């Protein structure tokens, strides 16, 4: 296997910072390798696969924006873990809880497309 070199690493903590990184990457056609909690187990790890890539680490974007009891959804940033979401639901008396497909450290956004759903609390 040929080693891949990363040209830089960025770790924004806001949407505005992320937008700045994306603008520059787009302007100069720089490939990005994005991950949120650093595991990327399904893709073999957080290391980029293309030479010259910028590793875009989104773990600092970890705010929970909304958890909706009526329609059973959450709006979260990419760095939110399942345990953070669960604790938020408990602390705010939510009537839903996340169905967690991993240990608590897993990224909600990293798993949401195939594994996560909200269930009504009984």
C-alpha cells in the first residue's frame, strides 16, 4: 500500500469556519477527507485516501440544535455523539430517546443515514 500524505488538517467549530474552509478548498480544488468523531470505521479510519487532501475534522461542531418530541427528530452538528444526544434528552425531559447503534462515542451524523432513529419513550 502506498502511503498517502495529508497537506493540512482543519477543525472548525462553527458553520462560518466550515464555510471558509469549503470556499478555499473549492477555489483551489483541494480534496477534503471529512470525519466527525475520528473513527470512520466503515471507511478504514480517519486518514485521507487521496494525496494532498485536507483532513477536515468536524468533532468540535458538537451542538444539539433541536430535539422534537412531536415528530421524533433531532437537528445536530456533525460532532454530536450518541451519549451527548441521550444526555440532552434526559436533561431536557424529552419524550424520545435515540436508538443507539454503537457505543456512546459514535457520531450521530456518521451513523444516521442507515442506523439511527428516534423512538417514543414509553
